[in-house]
C-alpha cells in the first residue's frame, strides 16, 4: 500500500479517527510520516496500518 501513497496526499488512520485528517510528509519504504491535524507528526508503519486515502472533496 505504501507504493500508492505519495507526499502531499491527505489520509486518515482507520483506527484513530480522532487524529483527524493527515497530510503525508514523506514515504520511505513502509515508513510513512504523516502530519495529523489533532495528533501532530507521526511515523506510520504501512506494513501494519492501511491508511485511508482521501479525495479532495472529503478532506
């Protein structure tokens, strides 16, 4: 899944909706750095979590 996510995309963590919308900052293999509106910048392991990619309308 990490191959489909690129910096600048808007995403949500499926198990942590309270974190709000996040913007992908960087992708290095399965490591995705995301800046979430209510949780700040976090490192996500894409091998364990499948982020929900948002389209522009749902952001």
